[in-house]
């Protein structure tokens, strides 16, 4: 399930909630506003390169 961030419009408190998309927002002193946050994953390692997915030429077998 994704993590959603909310901010209370009355007191300004921010919370993170693990919930389904249809779940109601958490309760606080006032209405809760869903925030848009940056992505929560990091790519590590060499990365993705064009050469990682190229078809490699088939090895030719010696004539028999």
C-alpha cells in the first residue's frame, strides 16, 4: 500500500499514513488536505543504459 501525506488545514500538523486510495483521511482538528510529495524510491547502481538491453549477436558455430 502507498504512503500518503496529509496536512491539517486548521492546526498545520502533517502526518504520513499507509492506506488504500479509497480510505478516508486521518482525523485531526480540521479538514485534512492530501499533499503531493516526491517519489519514494531511489535507483542505485550503474543505472539503465541502452547497451543493457541490446540484442547480443548470436555466436557463430564453426562449420562442420
